[in-house]
């Protein structure tokens, strides 16, 4: 099941193969820097974290993390 099919199935109140997630596509769906660093460590991704918003300590989620997660 691809991501589009997963979202459509969810919107139809049917059970998809896994829960669809929206991570990192905007300021309301990103992660704070500290948690993002932990996620990268867990996924064994070694790259510098790009900051999306300094005031709220929000990380910009990289394509590597999105593809691996």
C-alpha cells in the first residue's frame, strides 16, 4: 500500500496497513530539535540538523529521515 492509498483508506474510516504519518512538511508537523536528534541516532543517520525555526527549536526533517522512517 502506498502513502496515498493509506491516507484514502484512513479517511474512509477503514484500517490501512499502518498508520499514515505527516512528519516534517510544515511547522505544525515537524519535531523539536532534541527529539529529531534522538530519531536520527535511532535510525543511524549522521547528518547535520537544519533548523526550521530557532524560536520554537524546530528541526527541518531531511529526505533521508523521511525515506528511512
